[in-house]
């Protein structure tokens, strides 16, 4: 089975398109900062997402995973635009699994109004609904005989402008531990999906202000997975890294749409394991890097 994994598309509409009702209580300084600075690097996000859908359609993809940060500030207009933009993935034959990023749960009001859950209603279903402990989370999907997906919410509002850290609530981690012990999950290759990356590209921890606050507990739950991978975003660089003592390799999709950093991953899973190829932006569309020696995720284990 083939899996397309992208992340951090950051659909933004510019300051002029944000209704005044969305501003009160918002991290005004942080929002302006994003839209005037880094946000400019996402100006062609909608066009690029359209091209990514075309790439996916042409590649016989069975599953599409987006690891969050659909929006810049979680406004209603951004969510509506992002939902419309991912529709080609939704109507394709491939399954679609997604998690929220911190920009999608930007303020407490956005969370209270359940904008993420409302926007992606119908796409957050689980094949193990009894395992849900917080809203739709964790989402479990069992695809064919080969793949299990366990999608967790690691994002939360950060009222302090200079913080963008995440946390996977203990209840979700405990639920994940139980899910991983189930026979129908154990026999499959397991993709753990979280917005927050458990490390940076060199394997070192992210900073306390930007990273996953309870990364140790998360990795402890994942450590024993023999056939699997951790899929994430949040760090806007596409990388893969194997952490000492942790069974599944970490794959960060980076950002599919950020100017000059565009990337994603394509995974092929069979009964023997998984191989991964990095995707990149050519200027007009997306393509794959040539397969490199050691691209199989299970090869790294023997090093
Ligand atoms: Fe992001
Ligand atoms: Fe993020």
C-alpha cells in the first residue's frame, strides 16, 4: 500500500481577509508577525496543494496523511478555504487521515467552538471508536491487512505569543498503549501520527518553547513498536531520523507549501516493511527524489 504524507500547508488569507470578530482575544502580535513575515512564504499554498493533489492522483496512493497546521490562525475563513482545498484528496479513492496543528487550535475560543472538528467532520472517524478518549482522539484506521494508523492530538493553544509548544494528553497516551496491544493492530505496520515532532532533524530534542512538552512519555509509548513509523510535522524541514532505543523511525514531512522548503514523504508498505521516498517541488509540480540506498525503513534497524 502507498501512503502520501504531507504537512503544514498553512493556508492564510492575509490580514485584510480576517473578520473583526476573529480578532478579539487573538494573539494579535503573533498573527501579524506570521502574516507579514513567514506567512509570505506560503502565498502560493493553494496552488501548490492543487498540484500535490494531482501528484497524489497520478501515483496510486491508498492513504493520504496530513499532520496538521492547515491554517495560519484558525480563522473561520482559513478553515473554510483549507477544507475546500483538500477536497481533491477527500474525493479521491485514497483514505484521508489528519490531525490538528497548533495553528489550527490557535486560541481557546477556536478550541471551544470546535472549529477543527466541525471543519473536518466526517474525516475524523475511527475504526476503533471505543478507544476514543477526547473528542475524536485517538483516531484509528485499519487499512487492508497491512496498515494501522493511530492519530493523536498533540496541539493546544499557547496564549503566550512566544510559545508554540505541544502536549499529548496522558489519556491519549494511555489509550494508544492499549491500542498498540490489540492483535488487529500488532499484526499491521503502524503509523503513529502527531503534529509535533519528537525531535529535530539531527535527533536532538526541540526547544521547550517550540517542541512536544511530554516527548519522553510519548516515545516511551511508541518505543516497543516493531514495525511502524512516527509521522509528524510542525518543524518546517523534511527529514527522517532514527532515535536510539525507539523502534519506529521518525518521519517529519516539513511543509508541503513553504517557499524553498517544500517537501513531503511517500511510503510504500508491504508485508516485509516500509520504504520511504522524499518528495520535492520542481517549481511547477511535485516529484520524487530518486530512491537512495538505505531508503527502506527496516534497513536502518540493522545499522
Ligand atoms: Fe507549521
Ligand atoms: Fe505547528
